[in-house]
C-alpha cells in the first residue's frame, strides 16, 4: 500500500545553549494542521517522548545467527589444510613458542598505540552503520494529531506488536502561539531523538509543527521533499486493530509506579531459558494485586495497589519484556492504569503523567503482531447504520473533535446503538480513535485518502464467510434474552453440510464479551484471534432482525 507525503524540507533543531527550537515538518498534502508552543514541563516531556521513541525502534522478533560465512570458511579450511604437514611441523612450532611469547609481550605493551587508528576507524564504521539502521527504523513517519484540548503522537514498533501514544494537554506548554486541529504525518529523523535528550529544565524549548509548510506557493515546490512509502497491509491493518481493541471491555486496575519498577527489575535480573514466559495477574476484590512471573514463580505483591473490581480473576499475559518501554516513565508517573482484555489477549498500560498520558498497547504476545493478533474489529460494536446517518455522526463528532458516545447521541438526538455502530465503523476505517485515558472518541484521520477497506477489511476469510452465510440464509437465531443489560444470543449455522451452534453475550455497548461455538476454530483459538465465522454470522443475523423489527 503506497502512501505519498510531501514535506517542506526536513525536521530541524536550532540550539544556542539557552533556547532550543524543534520544528517538525508536516505533510503539506494533508489539511493544514500545525502547532506552535513553548514547553513548560521540559523534563517530563523529554522522558515521555523518549519512551515513544523506544516503541518506534522496538523489534523483539527472534533473529537467528547467520552462520553461512562461517560454514563457507570452515569448508575452505577443510579443503586447504594439510594435516600431515601440520603434524610434522608441531615440533618446530613448539620451539618457537618461547621466542614468539617474548615478542608478543613487547607488542602487548605497545598495543594501545598500535591499534589506536584501527579502533578509531572501527568506531566510525559502527556509528555509520548504526545511523543507517536507525533511519531504517522510521519506515512510517509518526502520526501527530492536534485537538482543542491536547496534541498527541502515535507510532508503531518495527515488529508491529507494540503501539504507543503520547498525549500532551495544553497545560504542558507555557505559551501556545497558534494551532489548527487535524491529523498529519511529520518528518521524524533519527537525529531528532538525540536532540530530545538535550532538553533541560533551564533551557527554553519550543515545539513547532511548522505552519509555514502550508503557506508555500507553487513557485517554491522545489523545497519540498517528496516521500513515497510502500507500507505492508499488515502495518495499516494492525493500526486499525489497535483502535478497535481499545474500545473493547477490559479488566481495569491501577498500579503504583513502584509496582512497574519491581516488574521491570524482575525481568532485568532474570533471563528465562525455557517456558512458560508469562505474567499471571491474581485479582481479588479488596486485596492487593498479586503478580507472578513464570517459569520462576516469583511473586510481587502490590500492597499500594488494591483491586477494586467485583469478581475474582486470574489473567495471564505474554510478551512481557516489552514492559521495559515504561521504565523511563516511572519517575514522572502518578500511576499506571492496566487494561487487560483477557488471558492471551492484548493489554494496554496507560501512564498518568499529570498533564500528559502515555498509552502502551501490547498484542497477545510478541511474535503475534497486531495484524494477526485477532480481528478485534469483529468484536466491536457492529450495528447496521446507513451511510447518511454515519456521515451525520462523524460530522457531529468533528464539530468538537472529541466526545463520548452518550454525549454525541444526546446532542444529535440519535440512538446510542447507532452512534456506537457508526463510531465503530469509522474506528475500523482509521478515521476515529478511542482515547483510553479520557474515555472519549476522537477524530483521527490515519491517512489523507480513504483507506482501501476492500483490502484491509478481511484479514482472513472468517467475516467473508459470515457474510456468505447471511446471504444464503444459513443462519437462524433460536433465542435472545436480556439479562441485566447483557444480551444473550443463541442460534445455529449450517456450514458445508454440518450444523454449528454458536452463542454469545453482547453488553450495553454492543461489544462481544463472551462467546462459544462447537466448531474446530473456536475449540483451538477460543477468542484469542477473534470470533469464528459462526459466532460472527449469528451476531450479524440478530442485528439484522432487530433492525427489521424496529422498521
């Protein structure tokens, strides 16, 4: 999937010792989006933006050593070495050992001077290669969004398993000169990270998404830097899955910053050589949260963090070493709010940084990136909403840029179900994002042009099969019961000569919170990779019948 960007030059940094000005170069082909402000909380912003950088460069995929060159050398040695001649020369070599040892001792005394030019050249080579690889990490320039209440950055890791979002309210800035709401891609280079490390409390730092990029006429087009990036579909699909997963119901609790520190300390001190490599969260209402690290069964009792939920739970997560990204946030965080979707499911860690928030989204485990982690958009609200109503809802949200579903439904005089269905559709299309920190929906256009949903909508054949079941009238809803606001649906689906009996529970927000089926897919995967086609078809059929009943 090709994305075209046009930047007015490169992101630049001006530093005179007392003042630092950081000017991001935005994509001039998008709607005018800009921001100019002077940082008021320099150190906190430095640590938060550095943590976001750690997300960008994160790549924990297993990389086997390349032994090709060694094997070729070994084979060459086997062919060229004359072992009989070596045996004959052993005595002669032994006699020379003393002489060589004496000479070697002398060489060792002068080692530093003799090798100094080599070490210098080697260091230059390493720095060059490091910079080359460093720039390659920025395959997709970060997305920056300016809203009336905050400015936030979003990025994705190299291995596509980790999502990061940094939101900075306007209280972080002392002076805000000008801004225009919207979303744009910014030119973000490797050298900029090094400049971020120079931010100090005694220096004035200005953050600027350069507005001049949108004021340049055609005569200056030669100053623009055209960038064409061919992104894999998995990257874009993963971004959409993160947005959908954030809107799903989750087990939520707060952790003290020292609890996160202790978790990172355990992972720093121990290196597992075999599985299981999971974290177990033991949640007992009114009791301190207990965290157990496998395979050592090391236990952390979070006495500062009391679980306030209503039921006892035990949730297991994997891909725990990605939590090291949070280390730089520990000194500046007030608390960390953890959102767990379930055992083996994605998790989100939201750091409360006062006037800033940092959201770390982790897929079920590191090797299972967001693109293949599961079709969480299939579990999100999916009420049928006509195109005209969807546009009314989106335009209504765009008026304020962010709003809760209840507030938007009341203001537009529409049903909450329709609003959630439309917002879910726009979330899956990359045009809306759910803010876990403030629990609101926000307008965020992931790309300038509409995403090719025909390529992204079906990451696999399950939803396509579910649609086919409905078209061929193979789905039957047997019972629908409302139990304390939770809709319990049971039915049957005929599939290739067999009959399957799916069931599911949908909460007030039209989200799947529990489901079962007797098909092979569900028996193997449960809901770890999203619902099977039979569960999805039953849900779609019930929504269709409910719509027909209302009409």
